[in-house]
């Protein structure tokens, strides 16, 4: 992608409404724009990262046998009345009537819809276990939307629902999903912790939250419901550095939540299966959510500095930004474009900053947008067939021969994805 | 994917509510399930085809310089009041108030939202032209939802919006998009026609509909608004067979609609840019929609027979279905699984019908689900190191040596994607 074409409106000044770094940087780097309080448009760079997270999540859900479907956002109120949540859920539930005056809501979660599907389609123990998931837009009319995509009114979630014949099956599925969640956040390059949590309005027996550890020293982390009855018990160990500490000292951003639901929904909605012995029993359920947009925000909380975002390799909208310090000579333009084509052919996602702007302006934008690697072409390096490689996260800079660029990038990539 | 794991609940009987073939077959083949009138869940096989269409659309939009973003479903009423559509749009517009009593609607289209974005972010002629698009869920509270995903209340659309400095630019963009639309439907394997059309509630100057020609003899095609003032003039030529005929004789299913909007929205919403001469002018817009779910329905209308769906190669959820006539011997199971692994490694998307069911049952399901190629393993063919290849669309059957399977599939693929 050439920067001159990219629709990524950046901002020099910090927007006043942004209380935390990720909100500030997502606005300044042109990843999102607010449409209304707590309602955001994802601009091209933001959507690219959102899709990268979705893709990792999808691969890990598929790996453990999850099957993707897509449920509606509009949900009939009658299903929510069956489970009693029509009354329990507060004004966070967006409710309206259709033209025939029937009650509807915009789904903040899909237990009712999936249970309704499954009670119609799954009848026998032979059909189970089944894991069904979607990546889809959800709605919650927050009383105080804030922190950008972190606490918004319309947001993208992955929600998976598991259906087992017995509690052992459900617990086994829960453990498999727990491991899948660990892989998701590892692949995203994020430090996470799983802590035992309150089941809240979703209900059920056992639940864990997955928290992203933000090392940025941000003071306004929005979610920390870590409780002392932990899993693993009273201490948590960091998935990356291995150090352990007492739970109450830890603070993080909730990006995932998994629940052993048991029969809460299947009993209320009469979702039964015929077991081996011919008897009808309620299906045993689990429910597993990941906030896709929130994971993106958490990644920025964890990886940024005063100049901008420092994307982990696997989440970066583009991994490499090529910066010719000027575009005044045909030679410079040609070398930059050749490099751009070479990298794209080698499978790197590249931005070429072909804009006729001061070098300082381009450097600032590249730092703000947070591409993991910058390749800087100056007049002097051009003469020596060299270029400058800058690693965004460490600010390391090194001059290399241009012919070594693929080798260098490959070694950076290898180091980066193992972080 | 092994059929024993696949969540694709099929139905033997035709559902009474289905008036047309695609609705009937999408239900019977387990592609969709109705949640409420005009509101559907896409099950795994349905979602796979939906994603294939989305992927083709995305590639063709990107090819002409489109940049993908993602706008919210929840839209503030105030924007719709700016353009006057809050009053013009009837009860099809789903309206509600949030907890602070502010007017909102669920977007049936996004002219207001994108114009609001662009008026804030694009200021200079140097920023234009820009093409922004999304693939996203839309809402229309139809008075009489019917025909399954063809006329539903919640549906998936691609909508692209173009922004130019002058009418020539807009017309140029329009022609480029027109060609991109032709490529989309060709790659989907569909016969289409573009006809000049009424702009309806979207408004603007010139518009064309893209219609899918369904040769199935279905009598209840739902949309035919072909008018006589045509482009190409008074006749239309079929994109595939080349025959021309008078417009009024043609009937088809509307799957795409493109509009030259001009300044309808930019003027109402004050979306201005500064031109070369320093003067402020309204941005010249175009708008380009494709119904993703509807394209899927239209493909089934065009390609099916009395036994089920006949997916075009590029839209099939899986291209190949391996059918061992029984799974009673270890040899049969082993050969079927080896074949399955071989094809997957070669990049084919495969289903292995590993279910312990009568062969006739499996054949019926494979025909119903419409995979382009069936590979049938019987006891006799096993002995001769052979298998039977059945082409779903033509019902051609041929015995081949098992070692020739990749070569055979490749030649079928080549023929298929050129249809």
C-alpha cells in the first residue's frame, strides 16, 4: 500500500476525550473514528489489525474442532423471556419493537439464540459434543461508554458455545478451550493471565477471565476483577516471563471470559438430547468469549511509547514501512519502489511512504502508526547500496546492504513472533 | 471436514414456508435456519459459501483501489435528519432510542455515516479520489419478508462509496466499478445482466442493477425492474452466451446496484473539499452495493436440480465429497482417509462422508449439498485401485485409477472455473 493512497487520517494533537493510551493512539493513528458515543468506525488500518486478531482466533477455534456460523444481531424478545433474562438484563440491553410491534433486542451475547438452534437440530448423544462459534457484532448500551473500543456500545466478539452430554465432557471441553485461549493470546504476542472470575449475568458454575498485562504503567486500566480463589490457586504466573505473584497485585484488561454454564440455558429452554439409555437429559453447555476489538486496544496499551504504537509482529496492519527521505529524484523513487515490490513478492505486508513531505514528518507518522520495521532510504545510504533498518519496539537502528534486506527481515520476524 | 462432525442438519421434506428453490434448498441442505421472520442464522456450510463470495468481492474491490473499513450498524438519527431521510424512509427503517432517549436506527445503507466521516477527514482535492467499502450486516424491516435470504430483514451487504472532485471523475469511477462488478459475478460463475434502473430511495442521477439470470424456470423471481432506457441501450446481452434480447423479456434477481449519487449527500451534509483554485465544492459521490447473501441465493436459483444444489466451483463450501459406500472394513476406511489427506494436502477443500449410513443416504446428501465433485469408493473399484468420479452439475460419471485423482480433479477445476 502506498501511503499517498492510504486512508489513514492521523492527528498531531491528543484528542481531549481519550483518557487512556490506546484510545488516544487509535484516534491519532487513524485506526478508528467515533460516530456516536461508544460507537466507532474501524478505518482501514484498524480493520486490518482487527482481522488479524480474528484470523488467529478463527484458526485456534477451528483447531479444537469449533465450527463457525453467523447468528443474527436482531434477536426476538420471546427467547429472552424464556430464560428470564429479558427482565434480569438492565438498560444495557438495546430493545425495540419491529413494525408488527414484536419485542426484539440487539444481542449482547447469544446463549438464547444458539440454544434455540441446538434444541431444534441436535437430538441424540451421537450428535455431541459440538462446538459452534461466530465472530460478530454485539451491542450493549453502556451507561458510560469510554476508553474507545474498550468499553463501547457496539463491538466485535468471538463467542463459542459448547454442547456436551455430561459434566466431564463439558469440563474436558473447558480445558481444551482454556488451552486454545492461551494459544490465541500467545500468537497475538500478548502477555496474559487467566484468573478465576465471577460469572455475572451469563451465569453458570465456573468461569475464568483472561487478562492482558499492560506494562505501560497506565493508571486507568478498566477491568480488574481478579479474585483470590485462583486457578492456578492463589498465585498467577506470567505466561511469558514465568514470574509468579499474588493475584491482588495484578491488574489487567479483560479480553476473554470462559464459562461452564452447565444446564442453565438448556433447562430453561428445554434443550434436551436422548442419551444412550434412551432417557432425555438437558445438554451441558459452556460459553467462551473473546473481545476482538478489546484485544486490539489491550495490545496497544501493552505496546506503545510516547511516539506511538509498537505493534507486535502478528497484529501489525503492515509489518514494514519503507521511508525514502525524499521523493525528489527519479533514482530514489525507483529504488524505493523496487524495494517495495521485492518485499511484497516475498510475502511481507508493506507500506511505501511515497508522500512528498519532510522526512521528519514521515518518521513521526511511521512511529505513530507503529509498523514493527522501518526501512529508511537516505541519499548517503543510496550511494553505498545501503539502507537503514529501524526496529520500532527497541529503537535499534542498523545500516545494512540493500541486498541483505530479505535476510534481515526474516531474522527480525523470527525473533518477533517468538516474543 | 468429516461429515460425522459437520454441523449441517439436512431435511428430507421440503419446508412448507419455502416458495422458491433457493429458500427450500438452503433450509434442506442445512445452510441456514430461521430465527424469526426474515432473520436467519448462517450455519457452517452456508457461512463458508457466504465467505467465498465476500472474498471474491473483496479482492475485486481492492483491485480497483477500494479500501475496506467497517462502519457501525447503530446510526444516530441526527445524521438521517440532516439528509431528510429520517422522514422519507418508511417503517422499513428500524428505529429505536438509546438509554438517553436519543434517536437511532439500524443502518439499511451507510451514505450518511460515510459522508459524515469524509466531511471530517477529507479536505483537499489532493485527498481525492477515494473508494471506501465495507462488508457488513444491514437491516430493513420488510413488510413481508420472504424467499429466505433473498428478502430478509437482516442481511450482509458490500457497500462501496466513491468520492471524486468532479463529474468526470465520478463517471470514470463508475465505469471502473461497473467492470469490477462484471468480474465479481463472472468469478462467482454466474450469468448476469446489467440494466439501467431506478435510483429509488438512494437517489442520484444514473444507476444500474446487476441481475442474475436464473435458468431454472423458477416462476417466482422476485425482482424485475428492468426499464427500457437501457445501458447498453434497449437491448441486453447475456454476459456468457452473448445473445441479446429486449429488456422487457428478461427476468432476473437483483444482486448488485450501482449509483451515480452526484452531490445529493455531500450538499445536504456539507461535505466539501478545497479545489485547486482554492474554492470549496461539494464532493461528488457514487455508491455501489452487492447483496452477498442474495448472491448466494441467486446462485442456487441458477444452479440446482430436483436433487439439490449444484454449486459453481468457486462458491462451493467444499469442492469435493469423498463417499466410501460403507465404513465396515478397515481397508475401506484407510483408503478413504488416505484419499482425504492427499486431496487436502493438494489444496482441495474436502468432505469425507465417514458416517455409518446406507450408501443411498450418503449419495442423496451429497447431491443435496451440491459439492461439484463426488469421489465414490465401492468394493469393486477398491479391488481395481479405482474410484468413481461424479460431476454433480452434469451427472457425468467415470471410473478412474486412484493414482490419477489429482490430475482428474485439476482438469475438472480448470473446466469449472471457466464456466
